């Protein structure tokens, strides 16, 4: 989820959520990529969620495919940025 989330950042997520909306960050179980955090780009009642990453090197939406709501383990609620970790370009 670079550049929004970086190594060392903390994500506070909840398994108890009522709805998932466009731009939410979700933790999903993907059969090929394991547990991943992605941003919701589209929702469809019949297909589920279409996810995207924020970074150029992210797994593409096409590679991920549609994700069912049953694959969503949690919805991100808060983010704690790790200020002590320096990243390239900073």
C-alpha cells in the first residue's frame, strides 16, 4: 500500500464492520497472494469487491480479481505512522 502505508506503520482493523465502501482499506485472504491490504475501488452486489493498491509495484486489480465479502477478514479503521523509519526519497 505504498506510499500510504509503509513498512513499520501500524494498522488498527476490526472484524466487526457493517459495510465496506469505496476507498476503504480492507484485509483480505487471497488464494494466491495470502493476506493482503488493498483499497476498495468498486463494489458490486453480485461480484463482490474490486480492489486496488496505491503503489506502482502493487499487485494489479486484474491479478487480484473480484473478492467476495467472505474473503474480507477486517476493515482498517486507524493508521499509526512509524516516524522513526526513513524511506527512500525522504
